[in-house]
């Protein structure tokens, strides 16, 4: 099956870099890109096509890789994480009120479909989902057509907060070992089917909830299975202090000691390194360790920015030679908004307009994410690459007038300018709608689940408080 995309502006891969080409064509063969070029050279390339896609009014861009997300119950948490934090944990909202948003498997699959739909509409073509039951979403992923790394993660301890003043850990080492075994089996199962769009990697959930032994075993197993590891680390100032107290090391130093750091390691966040001024710790060289080891970062700026913090800084990490990818983490699952926050956040952190450019964040969300996952076939419009692409409507109100489609898309119009999304050579979003999702139906289903969850909050809260008592709504008397 040969398809021709005709007459578009496109971000094609030329001599090791994305390059904007106008009046371009792209030829697809089955699920891959075969060639690209200027329209006036089309005849030299290929003859017969099974399908021609007229794309005069589109800017075609490689699909984005969202290399860190959670979809278990995201729709039910909308509006809860905003303007809220724990003062005793330096503003972090991470440890409090866990267990208020519990879902059944069926409910979670419905929420998962809603979240995956949101990701597709907003330009994610490859997602990494970290949870404890990520394998639940297999059929949802297959139905909706996204490319996915599903990670049923594991840990030796749960966490919570004691009266909002101390982080509490409940250790159960056996459950950590069992969880790792299941994750290993899942990686093996995914690896055995190389045609599948579903992959996996090892997910020791958080640096502070896994024992040293579990982290060491994870590093060994990843080597043996030749797979990636993804772990949350350096994600709160509290965690920085806890790791320092437990081991006398920064979180990044501790990851090195356990063997986790390396070319197959993706760290979600890595915000609280000794390069962050709030750690007040000029004694280490975390960024050098990250760079030397070839580790990758899943940078999710919004979830930090909304609590008043930011990486120090995206620009400095790039300068150090650290590979940067982008993730959404929680709500909204909008990779383009994250790209904008990554650029603007770094400019603010460095007090320098040139700290990070739109080119840097496009690179991070495409080839940076692909490198993190070890995927040379993703993140670029290049012969032999997978046909994962976004079609941005140049007639969109906020895209016009268009002198610079890349800047207009990321900085001004955002995801609402996306008209079509292609994964593996097939359109899975058309006219801005997810092709294989009844959006009205799923919205109603998710609404019902959320009402149930919010109504049950007093039963699940230790102090019996309502949702509004814990998280006041805006402008509510
Ligand atoms: Zn996360």
C-alpha cells in the first residue's frame, strides 16, 4: 500500500536534523515513510499510489512521544491538583490524600480510553504509561490506535503522609519482588511480538519506595532483557532530603550507586538535583553524572510549574549533553502545552530568552523521546521511519497568518490546531476527533464515574472530609 501526501509544509529529517520544507510531498509505504521531497521533484521518486492525500493547507510534523504519563484515574482528578499543595512538604501535593480516587478495573479502562483519546487529539503518537496495572489498557490502546509502552510498575513500599507533616512509608519487600517479576514477564511478552505497537519497560515506581536490593535487581534485569527502565526520582525536595538522610547521597548519586543510571535509564523529573537552588547543596555534580551515564530525562514541567517550581534548567541540562524527552505526567495530557512550558520555564529559570528555543523542545518531544526509548524509527519524517505524523491546520484561526508554522503551532495555537493524527500509516484522529472513540459516550461515562468518586471521598478520607473541604472550588462561598 503506497500513499502520497501532497503539497504540505513539513518538518522532514535532513542531515541529522529536522528541517522545514515547503510545498513538500511525503510517500508512505504501508506503515513506514518511504521518501520525501519538493513537489517539483515528485516524478523522479515514485509512480503509482494507492491513495493521495491532498495536504496543501497542512503543516505536517512528526508525531510526539509522551514518555511519562499516568492514566489510571486522570479524568476524575481534574481541578484537584491546582492551587493546592502541602506547605510542610515545600508545596508538594504528592504525598497527601492518596486513596481518594480509587477505581474498579472497568472504571479505570473507561478513564484510560478518555485519557488516551485526549493524548491522541493533542498530538501524542507514542505514550509511556506508568502504573501498577497498565496491562489493563492493552485492548483500549489497540482499539484507539496509539503506540504505547505500558508499564505495570512495582515498589517495596506505599507512601502517604502522617498528619500532613511527615512522609510515611509502609514496607512490604515481598510485594516489590512479586511486582518486579510480573513486570519482567510483561516485558518478555511484549518483546516476543515485534510487530505489535505495544511495548514495555521496567518500572520501579519511585526511588524512595524501592529497596536498594530491588533497584540493583532492576538494573541487572534490564541489562539481561535489553530493555529500558523508568523511575520517578528527584521529584520533590522532601525526597531529596529523605535520600540524603537514608544514604548520604543525592537521589542522582544514589541511582548511580544502585546501577540504575545508564543509557537504558529514563528518569521521570530529575528536578531536585544539586543544580536546583532550593536543594542548597553545592557538594555534588548530579548533572555530570546524568550526562556521563547517558541517562535520559522525562521532563514534565507543568506539574511542577503549577506548584511554583521548575527544572534548573532545561537549557543547562541540554548544555551538559543530557538527553531530554517530554512527558505530561498528569492533567492535562497535552504534550504541546508541556513543550511550551519547557521552553518558557527554562527561559524564566535562566532569566534568558535564549535559554531554550522551540527547536529544542520539538527535538525533545520527537528525537529526544525516541532516543530515550531506543527507537531510531520514531520521532522523525525520514525514510524507513514509522509513519507517525500530525497534520496541523494552517487555516486554523490561531495558526493564521502563518510565517513560522512551528512557532505558531507550539507557542500560539497549541493542540486545537491539530486536524489529523496518523499512527503507523493510519489516521486515528480526523477533523480533530478520535476516530475509534465515541467522544460523547465516553465523556458521559467518565462524568458518571467522577460523580461516584467525588461522592465517596468522605468515606475514603481519614477525617471524613468532603471533596470541597479538602480542595475548595474556585469562587465557592
Ligand atoms: Zn509520574
